[in-house]
């Protein structure tokens, strides 16, 4: 039991809508926390893409390390993408232990084939049988109860796009019966989005899949809250927005030899914000007290 897992449980039991942007780096996590998000999320998509590979190629150790780095950098709880549990029920139990030990407050585990295939991103469904998925969740929850009863296990089903909402929610409800705390599905339309929380026996998290080419709707947070969703994972917002801004900046410099998107004074302020997020003043103070006597911190 840790302060962050307890806090996550409190948030789930409360009234605040739980918006969580996906952060692949500690700096992104710090920014999200500074902007007031109650949670931070580290997803597989951004973890793989930010390292110029793809989520299905990430090992458990890599995803735990990435999520753990972000979790340790923030004061709010962090939820992480644990993929397909990185194996069968025995492997999934270790996955729970490793994420919990890394300081992560909760994970979601999906019903995809393991190892995952790159074609997962092309919306190919490689779903394992329902009983195999439920067994993974059951043993993940048994490990949760042993390691930290407040650690949150979210059951995720990717079957909606091929087998329909009834099958996806059926899997979530079966997972709830063996201990899953929350659920996550991928409704294909606004109508399905509205129906899913009413059908599920546990609170649902919505995944805002910006840029998806699968026709999945992008819905305002207020609408999602009104539909009954407990929170929203914004899976690509920070990585996508950052890449967009970087592309524009580099394009302008390459085309004109200059960058006018931010003035020099704007950049001074931005650089100070970065230094504040990483806690540079605290480092100055320690050096002033030790190896840099007479310096003026900050």
C-alpha cells in the first residue's frame, strides 16, 4: 500500500472527472501535473513512438522503466499501459509486481495476442479467447491483493471493433467478476460510447485516440463525463502536439534561416519554465552550500 495507490483509489471513488494525458517522459509528466491534471498516464503508443520504434516491440522491462521514470517525477498517481500483461497469467503476475514496485499506481491489461504485432496499429484484432483473458485478469488481481491491495487493475478489451460492443463489455464484466477495478473498451460510434457505461459493471475509462483512422469518435470531456465515464486517457495529445510544434519550428528555420514563432523574451520565459519543472533552483542551492561557495542561487 502506497500513498499514490491510496490516492488513486480516493480519486476513483470521488466526483472529479479523471483526465490523464499520456506522458512518455518525466518532463511531460511534470508539465501535466503543473497544469492541474489529477493523474498522469504513460501509454505504450507514446513510449514506443518516442523511442522511434513501436509499442509491440517494447519489452516489459522497457515499459516499466519508462513508466517508472515518469511516476517518480510526479506527485500525482500514474496509470500505465501494461499491454497484454507481457505473457500468460504467470507472466502477468510478475508484470503487476514490477509496475507496482516502480511506483505506478495502476495498469490496464488487454485481451490482445502476446507478443503483440505491429498490425495492431492497423486496427487488426488479435484477440485471445475470453477465458484466457479472464484468467490473466484473475491472476493479476490475486497479485494485486498480495502486493498492494490499493493498486488498480483495469481490464481492457479491444474486441469491439471486430466483434461488437456486447462482446467487449461481456469481457469487461467477466473480468469484473474476478476482481478488475475498472474497464476500458473502444466504442465505434457516439451511440456505442453512450451505451457502454450503462452496460458495464465497473467504471469505464475512455481512450481519446486522436488521429485514429478507424473512425472512432473524439468526444469532449464534458460529454464523456455526462455519459458516465469515470475518466479519459488522452493517448497521443502531448506527443502529437509536441511533434507538430517541432516540425513547424524546424521547417521555418530550414526555410528562412530564422525562427519567429517565439520572441527571444518569450524563449527566456519558456526556458525558465523548463528549469522550474526540473527543479534547477534546488540544484543551485545545494551547489551554493557545497562546491560553489559565494554564488547566488537562482
